C-alpha cells in the first residue's frame, strides 16, 4: 500500500472529508472513527462541524439540580446513588424542602433540572404534585424533569399511557425532558446494567411521544463500562433516526461512566480525557442532525470540558448548584459552579460565552 492509504489504513481521512462534505456517515464509518488514534484529526473535523452549527458560541445556563429521592426500585449496577428505604442516607423530599432548595439557588436561575430514583412506594401523584407546586412557586423557571426511564415507570405505577403521563406533567408545568436513562440503547447491555429500567425501545418510545406533544428533550450515552464499539454506534444511529423522524432532540450528551461505589467497580475504569474527547468528536460527526453536543463538566471535569470545546462540543451545561448522582460515584468535581467561573472557563477554551434558556434561546453574550 502506498501514499495516504499506507499512513491511514482505516481510511479515516476520507471519512472525515465525507462528513465535512455534508455526506451522512455509515455504521462502518463510525466504527472506524471510534477505533482511530488520530484524535487531532477527529477533533479538527468535529470542531469545523460545530463552527458551522453555532460559530464560536459556547452555551451554558444558570440551573439548579433537584434529586427528589435516592430510594429506588431498580438498583442498577451502574448506579452509586440509589439505595433501599431502610439504608443509611436514604431520603425522599417533600414539596416544601424542594421549594426551599430551589429558592436557595438564588437569583438568576432559569431552570430546575429534576431527576430522581424510581421510588417503590410513592405514587405518580407525588411527582405530578411536585411539578405543580414548583411551577406555582416559580412560574418563570423552566422545569426540565424526569428521564424517559422515569416516565416509563410513572406509566407502569399509574396504569396510564406514556402519552397521558406526559400530558398530565406538561399541564402541571413540565417544560422539557432531560436525556438521562438512555445509558446504552442495547438490550444486551441493559440486561446487565439496568434490567429493571425501561428497555431501549421503551426509552425511544417515550422520547417519540414527548416530541409529539411538543416537549423538547436531550439525549445521552453512558460509555466506558461493558458496551462494545458497535453498541455505541448503534446507539448513535438510533438517536439519529429518531431525530430524523421528530426533530425533538436539542442536545446530545456523552457521559463517561464513573464506576466508584457501583457494582461495576473493578470491572471498568473511568474513561480518560482522550476517550472522552474521541467520543465527543465522533458524536458530533455521526449526529449530523443534532444542533448541540454538550460536555457535561460534572462528569468530564472542567479542564476536559474546556478541551472538548475544540473537539465538537458547543455547550458546557450549567451552574448546577448541587449535583448528587455522579458525586455518589466518586466524582471529584465541584457540585456546582458560579456563572463567572463558567464564563471564564469558556473564554479560556476559546469560545464566546452565551447564556441560554432551557430551549437554547439566547439570553446574553459575555
């Protein structure tokens, strides 16, 4: 073999050229990109794609996280946050505590990001009334709440349909859905790491129903545990296909797995910076119909999130204030950051800081 082919036996350069020419990448293309060690080339192409979408803008919002309970019927192997009702540290918030926590987040917050465990004893009314109370107390705040796995669980415990559950929550004040609970959209993987949660098809069905009701959502991938490269690419292709159908996804968020304190500790190592940056770049290139790719600083670390801004990411998430789920799995990042810290981090990463609302409407540039 001679010429470029000898230096690039996987044909990565031609795949990147294909992507930059506006051609959709195939499953085989994705697998070749995931196997590539040429992180610089992947990053350059992904950054160029990002620039076409959003220019130099890097988005963030001022949000607060609420985790209503850690008592969970699923007890997934990947989770260090969940526990049983009688365990030390088990809790379940009532409405007044949730209200006080949001109020304590202070002025400037525009979003309540609320995800929880699958409580085995609380009825759907507990969650519905929580949304209704928070919306009444904070009518100007956008409520982004409940993963597709939670919505599926609410339908199961209430006996209602996915559509009726979503419709009730929307009427109560729900504004959009986060992207969690997807993990890896592979039934083989889910049977190992989250067998009591929504199946891959059910997760996608919830998102399809939400988008049909006008609820926008995010999408995630949890990587770095027992998944294969093929399952990662199939996950991205499933999301891309649904986005073609509905156009309802706002952002994609690759999440590096944190194994500490989980049942998979010892069987998986936390992905390093190179793995994270590769995943962000490949995601940007494969998901040609997603406007935004997010580097979630809580799970990547702030320094890697800054690097991700030149590897295809155009969002660094938000101020967060009090994150619990990843920190239960050993995250060493802060549980929240000030607006000024995020602005400085974005500037240091070469981006233009843009504060957004939950639906990616620009509030101000810095």
